[in-house]
C-alpha cells in the first residue's frame, strides 16, 4: 500500500470510528491502525463541523437562525450517532453515581441512562443551543464559523488525552467501540497541526484566547479524570469533547467573531 493510500486508510478509519458515514470496503482496520488514525480525529471533527454549518446556512433561507441551529445540532448528532453525547451522559452517571473506581467504570458501561446523565445531556444541549443563538443575534454567519471551529478543536482536545493519559477501561467488557489506546508524537503533531489550520479562520487574538481557554479546560478535565478513575475511557473522551465544544462557543461569543 502506497504512502498516500495508507494515510487515506487512516482517515477513513477515523471517519468510520467517529461518524455514521460508511467506510469503503477496502479499508483495513486493526489496533495499530486505529491508534495511528487518531491523528485525523480533528480532521473528522472539521468534516462534521462543515456539514453542520452547511445545513445551518442553507436552512437560513427558510427558517429563523434559532431553528436553523436546532437543525444543525440534529445533523451533527445524526452524522456522529450521538457518540460524544452518549459519552457525556455515561461519564456523568459514572462519576456522579459511583463511590469506587470499579463502580464508576461499571456504571459507565451500563447502557441505561441515569438521572445524572440525563441532567448533563439536557443541560449541555440547552447551553449549546443558547450560546449559538446568542452568537446569531450579533451575526448569523458567525454560527457557521463557530460550528466548524467547535467541532474541530473539541475533538483535538479530547483526542490529545490518548497521548498523555492512561487508558483504564476494559475493552473486552465495555459496550463502547474499540478505542485508540496509544498515540505517538507523529499522531499528536498532525492532530495539533489540524487545530492550527482551523484557527487560521479567526484573528490572532481570537486564536490565542481559544487556545488558552481550551488548554485550561483540558487541564481541568485531566485533573478530574485522574482523581476519579485514574485515566480516561471512551466515555470520558466524549465528555471532554462536549465540554470543549461548549467552551469554544462561549469564548467565541465573548470574543465576537465573524467571517
């Protein structure tokens, strides 16, 4: 397999892992390739953001910005299968309902939704809609930019946990998909480079504030997950992604960005 085919193979693995978009039948998947595919998690986030932004922009011709935002949010959930939202809910249930590490991990693997998870999911979706709606009040076009940046940068933050944190879940008993458990410096470098490219869509000051804000949020999640379970699971990565996405929207609202 040629070098460009190998990279395309890794991208499709990342896309198949994070979205419901079908992969070509010729794709080869194994644990090593899944680990290497983490380099393109940010690029997949960029794809999800672009799709959501296109739906939002098109719907503005027929409906109000607030309704277009809801439709864009629904689109992102359909494209990803609610992968990260599920992780947020499971993390909230596990950390909120378990007293020991074993109990927390066991609750996270339970497919049933508990009260902590329901509250976290509803409040996160409500806050996401409200932040984007507030952005639209100042400039409807800024929502498209926010969706692209939010989906891309948040997945970069979540994927970067694989580089620095230990994986603590038992993949044999987990209800989740197989997960990348190792990340080399090459994967991290490409992942971060994707974020740098995405930040070129905004000014230097906005890019610096977004970077600093996401670093702080990442630090907070790292401390929380280390204290609660000693590392990360697939569910906690989903929670980190959702928290980082909300942070992007909040910072963009404060900064007041537009195309």
